[in-house]
C-alpha cells in the first residue's frame, strides 16, 4: 500500500511536535523525504504545503524547510496530534494539558460571570442538567453529558463567539485519548463542581469575588485531571520507559 501525502503529513507533524525536529532546525529536503517514504516529490510537496498552513514549517528559497515553534505558530487544531506525539512522555504531555486547561479555565470563568444573571434566572433547569451528568456509566458518556450542559449555558448566553471557542475546546478534549477518563473518573465530583459554580453565580457576592471562586474551583478540578492524565499515560508505558523522560 503506497504512502499518501496525508500519512507523510501526519508522520512529520508527530515528529515536529515530539521534538524530533526542534524549532529552527531544517527538515530533510523534498527529494530526501520522497526517498525516505518511497513516494514522488509531488506527494511530499502536498504534505509540506499542509504543514506550512498549520504553521509548523516555513519554506524559504535557498534555505529549505525550517521548523517553526508550534507554541508560537500553532493553534488548537494541533493539540490532539501533540498529545499523541507526547504519549510516551507523560511529564511533557501533562504540562501541555495543564496549559490548555488553564486557558479554558480563564475563558470559562469570565464567560460565566459575564452572563451570571441569565444563568441565575435559569438555575433550576441548569441544576437539573448538571445532575444528569451522573446518570452515564462511562467516562465518554459523562463527557457528552457535560458537553450538553456547556452547550445549554452557551445557548442561554446567546454568544456565537463563546460557542465557537468552547465547542473547539470540547472537540479537542474528545479527540485526546485518555483525557475523558482523567476528567470524568468521578462523575459525582463533576456534578458537585457544576452545582457549586451555579450556587456561586446565584450568590450575593460581587462579580470579582464570584470569578475568583469559580477560578479556584476549576483550578482544583484541572489539577486533579492533569495528575490523573499523567498517571494514565505512565501506566500504559513499558516499565523501563521512564528512563527516557
């Protein structure tokens, strides 16, 4: 079966994100890559063109293909591949997850406080939706129920921008192997967190105090998720793999 440009793109993407080709280094030439993968130069060119659009490489006349820093030039769409590339390096994968969850946490806290009056007016319906999270037997089912709860919040707020950002974040979370298991290992805890946040929004505290409470609550959940995720990855590795971290 011949190698496709999509497979070459996937391979090079993993190698760049794993650090096989660090930022500032050069990829092998088009001709060398074609020989390595036993394909035509045109096939490699199509793969490289997609890497350029993703911000992973830059082609310069006379300088070849220079690897870009994915932390500066990449976007959310790279995260599933990035986690896959770091599957054999739990510490680095955990730090990547920690950074992603921090951004999500800050955006979510701002969004919740900005629309707290709307959410408070629908607190009974939202609380019922939150408690249904516990009805699902699998982490994937709990994740989907949590996603439905988040979508309900977004629909009430009527914010297209928030819908796009948060939907993208949830899509990424759904594509990362093991993340749902790490986030939803204890559904009752997820329900308690959601209900607690709704209570904070309905309290008489000022917005800054409520935002701090939401951030603190989500930070505790995120820290637990990161630790579980790292443990899950480590448990799936051979016993002697830790020496290479």
